[in-house]
């Protein structure tokens, strides 16, 4: 009841202040209408709290109000990021660029670093949370950025044993690889595959500095698909790692042209090599449709399961022919997951076969 009447008669003072972390658990001085006040700040303050200073309000007759003080803590929010680097870079120490979400910074990685090591960057986190109720703050504090190192092998050499050790099924697959390789080259020529391999370090640096979309743009350029309309979206509801679809641009019931829409499963977006492996496969679908078999993505063509599997495996082969199959191998080594339509043993052998045949030209 006292609180009610104090408010009715406007006996309470009310104000807001900001405090710093070093003020926690200590007495602070603040001023209101040229009057000096002192109060102790709770040690466990998180964000904002309201303190009621009994008897520090105005007095009317026999009533004295309180001072209602809203205390805001100027403490930023911590944030986390991952930074990818090779084993040799982690071992010797290096400088790596990292986009924090707001700006590009250069991180100094100390020698003898290792996978899982977390480095704290003081003051590189998020600003203190604000509210319309809070007073103006000249300088907002930032939290810390905690950077977890993701260390990957410098090389992922394929496991390539004797042909005699293969199962009968894998012998058949390998024969198909040699035959299909030659068919593709006869169809579009060797010049298509006169490209330099995309290295793991480039993909990791792109991911660190610009995010996963930069990997997409790099692969589009690598496959010489810049002139095509290719759109990329993400989804958390598709069952496959990725999907590539050819769609029509329709206006006034007329087809004005076509574009390719690639969808990537969101659960793979935290790993640059998973992203590269998935996008390499889906973009090679575009190459296959544009240069090898235009009916492969035609919506009006009824395809048997055998034909669809043939197309998918041809696309897998193209990935290695364009010298970007290494990422398929890396994902398999790290996650024990094959992002394609062959078993892991055949993918290892395709890497060797494609390398030998392309280097012999």
C-alpha cells in the first residue's frame, strides 16, 4: 500500500545508470538533480536489475518515497567461431584471417597449436545488449570471441591397393570408371579438364574469411559456369546432402529461360570440406546437363532407376575429373561419410585413376 501511495503522490525518484564489470560488489556514486547518492552494486548482476533505495525519495507531510534505480551492466556478450587450418600451420604457428561477423581480423596462431584448442580474443565479441529503457551509453563494452581451432591433415592420400584385392562388385565399378571416363572425354574434349586442383587450404581460408557462400562462387568459376543463372539456397528439411534442379523462368505463362537451383542441407554448413564436396557434386550436375546429356535434368523425361544411378555416378566422376574430388575423400576420412554414389574404396581409386589419366595428356 505504501508503494501505491508513494507513486500517487510522486514521492519516488527514478533513474537509470550504467556500471562496469569492475563496479560489481562495490559502492558507486551517482547524481540525480544535483544530489549525490551512493549505493552498492550486486556482485551477481547480469544485464539489468532494479534497486530500491528506501527513504531516498521526496517527503510530503509524514511520507517519504524511495529511489528506484535501474542499474545496467556494460558488459558485452561472448561469441564463438571456428577457424580452420592445416596441421603444418598449427604445428609451426601462423597468421590467419578470420571474419568475426562484423570485421576481418588477423589472428596469430601460436606454434604447437592443436585441434580443439580455443583461443580467447578479448573485446572481439558482441556489444552489450541495449534496451530503449536504458540511458545513452557513450562507449559500449564488447564481450570476448572464443575461437576454436579445427585442424585438418595437409594431405589426404587415396588408399589404392592392388586390383586383385577388390571385390567382384568393385572390379565392375572400376571397369565402368575407365569406360565412362573415356566416353566423357570423347564427348567434350580434354580442354574442359585443363584446370588446377582446388587446394584444401584455399577452401578453408575462404570459409574463415568470407563464409561458405564464397566456396560456392569459387567452384562456379572453377567449373566455368559463370554465365549461367545458378541460385543457391539452404534447407533443414531435405534428406539428401544437396539437390540440383533445373527450373523455368515463367512470366505471363511464357517460359523466358531456365535457371538451376541448388539446395544444400544446413547440417553440413559448419564444415568447409563438406560444403565443397556437396557443391562440387551439385555443380557438376549443371556441367553434365549443359555439356554431356541435356536430358539428365529434363522434367518431362521418365528415367529408370538404373539411368538415374548412371547419371549420378557420372556426375561423381566429373567431380574427380575437375580435380575437386579431394573433398569427398576428406569428408569420408573425418566423418566416415560418403557424399556420393560409390563406396569409399572406389572413390579412392577414382582419385588415382583420374589423376593418372589427366596427367598423361
